């Protein structure tokens, strides 16, 4: 009998291409100056996406173990970039998150998430084999703190929280004791009141506004109110492409970035927005399938970190748009406008594809179907 495997890598890349095309379309909807026109932002997103496809192809052929082995050089480099960002970075929307090289603006914190996955996986895998999961998790937390602290100084609370999600999901996928994970979760929840005084005034306002946005409708609650109105206007099938009133009248700040899901819901309705969520869900589940078919701990940890990075951003972004979570400025993966974020996610897809292909090559696949 011959073993037949589902080619999860090909499915993953196919889903990524579909979601990237949807993202370009939604950026075009959100940023058009007139109906049925292609804005400059949509053109840039198209270029980012084409570059992202090439990057997926290249990275899928680079051994993920090589990336982990030399990740500490990258870790030091990204810390330096984050420091440079705080000193020389461009300020926009009250945050200092971007630096420019030869006219190209990049957001180092996006790439920091990716590099953190490789560094964490390498450290945790080594320590886990040596002295156990508990110490591996503690060392992992120590590794997170420097980049997380620098990002909080920008300030960028949303991206900083992604770091914790990467660490937590990586430990879960790797097989850490659930009791210890629950202990960490309980400590984190109990620390929220302690952390509140260290936040900026507008960050504290956002944390409370999502519960009662009507109390401050022109400031902290404005984005949530306008987003919920747009989603309500969309109904089942939407108001039609380029016909969304909230979008056309520019009532939604960040309509092509953090609140692009509201544009999808207003113009394509629950059906269109649901298809976007379905595509992202299938992409995440495919990533999980890849993490499950390899018995290499390092591969599992890398896959877990990348899946955690993408999943957390999807859940938080959609939760913010629906008014279920505080506004923290997290883009929707593969959908929101932004070159650094899109390229980071494309690199993640390439690495996941490589993990699966490496497992096939080494005969590590743990599940299949015989015919």
C-alpha cells in the first residue's frame, strides 16, 4: 500500500494567496477616493503582496532549523532597530513605531514578532531537553521582556501583547503541563490592575471605553461606535461595493488598517465578512495541522509560535471591531494595509510550509492515509 498525505503546505499557501487578494480588494474599497478607483494605498498593498508571494517561495526552501540556529544574531539586530526607532523613528498617531531607509518605511516591531518566535523556539527546545518545561518557560519569558519593553515605550500595547501570546501558545503546542500554563494565565490576569497605572492616559481610556463607548462618543469611544454602526448597516448582504455610508463619509478612523473588517461587514454584509473569517480560520487550522504532523519539538515550537502570532491578531482585531475588546491597534493579518505586517505574515507562511516539507523529507509525518 502507498501512503498518501494531505499536502498541507500547498493548501496553506493557496489560502494565503486567496486572503492576500481579498486584503488588496478591501484596502481598495477602504481607501478609494471615488467609486471603482484603485488608490495609491491599494497599489502599494498589491506590490507588498507580490513581494510577499516571492518571499513565501524563498523562505519555504530555507531550513527552519537554520533560522533558529542564527536567530540570536537577528534578535540582537532587532533590539538595535527598536532602540533606533525610539530615537529616530517617525511619529504617527501618537506612537513612534516606524523608521525610514532610503525612502522605505518599515515597522521593526512587526519583524520583532517573527524573530522572537525563532529565538524562543531555539531556547525552549534546548532547555526543555536539559532541565525541563518550567525553566524553559521562565527563560522564554525573560527573552520576551527586552523587545516587549522597547515596544511598550513606543507606545504599542497591542504588539507587546502579541509577544505574550506567542510565548503562551508555543508552550501549549509544545506540550507543557496545563496546570503550569493555567498558573501563568492566572498570574497574568491578576497583574492587569497593577499594570494599569503604567499605561498612557489614552490607553486607559480605551480599556474602559469598549464597555461603555457612549460615555465618550467623540473621543475614546468614537472608533468603536462608528465601527458598530458600519457593521449594523451592512446587514446580511451589505450595502454594496463602494456604497458603505460610514466608509464613504470617512467616519471610521483607520478604515484601511485596524478597522478594515468593519468595511468588509458594511459593504459585503455578514456573508462577506463571514467568508473573510472562514478563510482566516482555515488558514489557522492548516497551520495547526502542520504543527501536529511533525514529531520534531523545534518544528512544533516554531509552528506554535507562528500560529499563536496570527491567531491572536485575528481574534483581537475582530473583537475590537465588534466592540468586544478594547482598542489596541492590531492589524488583521493578510487583510489590513501595511507592508511590514504583510511581509512578516508571509515569512511565517513560508516557514510553516518549510516545517511540513522538512517533515516529509525526514519521514517524520505522524498521520496519513493508506490506499
